[in-house]
C-alpha cells in the first residue's frame, strides 16, 4: 500500500510540473495521453492574438472570440476542477503568466476588495484555496463598467465567480496579474 501511494504521489508531482512547462509541445503530448486537467490544458493551448475579446455571459461562442476551444466562453474554466487542481492551475498561471496572456479564464473563489486611498483606485480579487485551505492563490480582476461597487459585488469573504481575459501589467516596477474586462457571473447554488 505504501509503495502504491509513493508511486501515485510521484505521478501527481510529475504531472503538476509538466503543466507549468515552457515547452508547450511536451505539455500537449502529455495532455493527449491523460485525462482530467491535462485534457483541459490541451484543449486551451492555442496560438493567437493578444487582443481582449468582449466577454459575454451567453452560452454560445462569441464571434469576437480569439480562441478555437471554449468552455462556455472560457479557454480555462477553473470552476470545473477540484480544489487541488484549481490551486495547481492558478499556481502555474502565476509562475508562467506569459503562457496564459490573452486566454479567457473563468474562476470562482473568495472575493476580496481593497481601495487604495493614495491612488484613489479600487482593486478586486478572487482568492482560491487548496483542498486543505492551508495555501491560497489569487487573481486580481478588473470588472467592466457594467458593474459598480458595492452594489453588484458580494461582500468581502463571500464567493464570487468571474470570467475575464488573463493579462499582466506593471505598476511601480512590480508585475501584477489580472483578468481584464471581467464579468461577474451568478454563483450556482450547491
């Protein structure tokens, strides 16, 4: 039993590292041979423009979509993965952001709001915890003008679901990640 658990752990670690690889051909080859997250990664891997398509909440694929594969409008739908896989995928996105810029991402997690008095700017984020809730990764999102704070947002700490275009930007010499043109979606009841 211990030997089987060790083998399983080694396979999971190997799969996690291969998902963050810069060599996308290797990632595609591995993804084509497995199921689960690897299938999602393989489906979303595509070359394309880095323009920001309009995000719609319709189930049909938008004519302005840049990508060939879509999961109800998203290239990466983190809402269909279990807690550990979501955390792993977001970790990869944070570690290798250039691999994901321009992809449409849907995510669900804990809503966090911050207002910077000095810049007079609002910051919104979706925080995702792993299955044991000991580690967290999060992404900032920039909502479209259709959403006003606080009327259209959940309270701090409540669940939020957003879809937007993954991007990176620099501010005061630091690199930050965000979902641009983000749309808040209804959170399905459990």
